[in-house]
C-alpha cells in the first residue's frame, strides 16, 4: 500500500532507525567527501547521523554554526567538545529546514521541544535556532531522562527510554491509525501492515503534557 503521509518528523525517525547500527562517524566522514546526489535525502541522512553520533558521545548538545560560508559542527559533553565532519552549506540548509518543518519554528530565532521515537526508545530534545548578524546557529540539546533504554545498539548509541508509567501515543505511517502502547507491535493494529510509527505523544504544557496527543503531529 502506498504511503502518502510520511511527514518530515517520520522521515527523520526512519533515517535514524535506518543507520542506528552503523558507524556514524565513518558515515559522516564519507558524506563530507562525496558528492550529494539527492540533496534532500542527504540532508535528512546527515542530521540523523549527527544526532546518533552525539548520543554515542553522550553529549549534552549538538551545535551547528555558520558564518561567512564556514560551518562547524560540535558535540559538547561537560567541558569537552568534539568536532564532527561539517556538511556543505546546502546540506545544512536542508537539515535546518527539516528541523523547522518538524518544530514549526518560524523567524530567525526560536526554541521548541522535539521528540524522536526510535526502535529502542526515544530522544528528548530541545531545538534552538538563532541568528546574530551574519552568524547562524542551530543548537540541539539532549534532555536528560531518569530511565535509559535497557539495551543499547552495537554502535553504543544511548537513547532515552520513555518512563514506563507514561502512555505513549503512536500513529501508523501507513494508514494514520493512532493507538497507545508501551512498545511497538510488529504490525499496525489498524491496517495489519508492517509500518513505521510516529510518536505523537505530547511533551509540552501547551497540549497537556504526557498522556495526551500532540495535535501538531496527529
């Protein structure tokens, strides 16, 4: 069945899941030395790999900075900083656009929470976009969770697991069926297909917090 509802949020989650068991650093380095054949697809891929690499480093922040065409990408943990292979200006523009589409951030400055539901848990993030003169910043802060995923992928990525006592609302990427479950089924309860699922749980006070559905994602 053709999937007509792959939102930017779902696409990014799919890309993270796709590369979850790969060598993120090696993939990022390869992207920097190869020509982009599909700019939009590569933008999603770079953003997913950078997020996964940051989780491997157990970073508090993933920062993108652009000034006069020069781009730096840094993961920060405490007082330590590690530089990642930087994307081209075109790839960074796509990645920033993806973040804007998902979070509905408009204008030159803004903040918004972002939750990515992955195969082995979820990433709880805070996104900030800022422009200061000729300098542009995209900063992604990794929110700490009391409960971490019980199992880790071979790559070492540490993904925050949702609290066990909080319901998680999911939407099927194939038929848009919504349901609540602590873990994802192999098949959608609605259409019976093996599908990708989008975490549509609310994580902000505006929509009532956990236990409710985020209307922006439903």
